[in-house]
């Protein structure tokens, strides 16, 4: 049976490492600040906002919340983002998405100052990830996958990693982070031919698709590490399930991350770490 790569100890270790850095910032007169901008009352957004705020506040990060009506105009939203950009006590901003359909999400994202973009939503922040520079931040979920792999000492250099899903939120930036760590990366998507065969050739498979059970016994080999990023609501079970058919896959592979309790449990800790790093970069630039 596969070793379970649980997210909780990864998040705990990450937060422990942050405590000293936050103390050093405090000694320099800086309290890290996180702005959260939410439009409307989507239960998913509210749940993530609560979890992110709780994690941040426990660490001593000040959280500034802005909630806009779900019918707000593009101008209202962009003005709120301008306020965040101008507020020197805010080092990082989380804009909860998806935005309501009447809003131009791309334009809203691009309005955010890339130095405060701690979730890889601006071209400026993603450019740093693309170039492998120490500027910008990858989306928190992509960074959470890297934290998980590192915590469990899963070797990346020279390994074949297949990432399934090429969105800008997970798969694409993750592929670049893995490449930056000398993995040989195959980025798969809905048009990939012979997906199962491609996946069987990898040492590590990361599934970030949003299709329950897509990664089944036919896609895996003994010895592989499988990271399940997918979150899908299973009506019958009344719970979240990943993209991996765990009943089939877990008995076959070496290690697997569960859903729930895997990558998803690390994202708020990563978000907090990005706020701290943004504050440190601001201090360094002064
Ligand atoms: P997305 O934007 O819908 O992208 C899905 C990707 O999967 C696309 O690249 C798509 O290919 C690919 N795909 C769809 N069907 C496929 C198939 N049959 N075979 C191979 N590839 C296929 O989704 P996302 O935002 O990246 O999210 C992916 C999953 O991660 C979702 O379940 C989401 O809920 C989860 N997620 C979890 C967290 C967390 O904190 N745990 C955070 C973010 C997202 P094309 O590009 O060709 O369409």
C-alpha cells in the first residue's frame, strides 16, 4: 500500500519556519499585511477566506478584508484593487476567483500591482516564475505541490514528471517550477494522446484536472509517486474526492497524496509564506 503524503505536517512545518521570519520583520518595524478581496458571497470563497485569514492571523499577519456586492461594477472592483495597491501596510493580496461573469477577470487581475500579487494572477508575477527569477510568486496551489514534494524528500532532479492539466492556476506554473528543479516535465491536457501510456512512463504524476477517477489503475506503475490536486464534489459520498481513483491506485504505487487532506491543506500556509516573503522583499528594496 502506498505511503500517504498528508498535507497537514507540511503546513505545520512551513508555519514553524515562518515564525522566526515574522519576528525578524516585527523587529524591523514591519507587520506583514494580507488583503483579501471578495466579490459576492460564494460559499467556496467564504470558506477559503476564513481558512486563509485564520492561518494568517495565528501567525501574526494582519488581514484586511474587502467585500464587494456580487453586482458591483468593474470600476468598483478596480477601485478596491487600487486601494490595496496604494496601502503600504498591505504586502500581498488574494483576489478570490472566479469573479462573477459580468466582471472582466483578466483586467481586474492585471490591475493588481505585481509586487503584491502573491498568488500568480498577474503577468508580471508569472513572468518571474517563467524566467526562474526571484521575483513574482507562483499560484499558491502550484507552490503547495512543491512544498509537499520537498517535505517528503521526493527527488526531482532528472526525474520524469507528468503533470496533467495546463491551467494557469496549477498545471502550467507547476511545470515551470518542476523544470526549475531539473525534472524532465511532460505537460498533459485534454488533447494528449494515449494519456495512460504517457503517465505510466513517469516517475511522478501530478493530476490537476477536475475529473474524479481520471487517474485509474491503467495510468500507474509500481514505484510511482502520485500527487492528487483535483477537488471534485461527490454527491454520493457527500465529500470531496480527487482526480485519482484511490481505491485502484493506492495499492499499486509507492506514494500518493490524499484528497481531502493533501495539497489542499497546504495552500493557506503557502499563502502566508508568500505574504511574509513579499514583506521581506519590500524591506530589502528600501
Ligand atoms: P481547469 O482550469 O478546468 O483546467 C483543467 C485542465 O485539465 C485543463 O488543462 C484541461 O485540458 C485538462 N483536462 C480536462 N480533461 C482532461 C482529460 N480528460 N485528460 C487530460 N487532461 C484533461 O482546472 P484548474 O483550475 O487547473 O483545477 C484543476 C483541479 O485542481 C480542479 O479539480 C480544481 O478544483 C483543483 N484545484 C485544487 C486546489 C487546491 O487547493 N487543492 C486549488 C486549485 C485547483 P485543456 O487545457 O486541454 O482543456
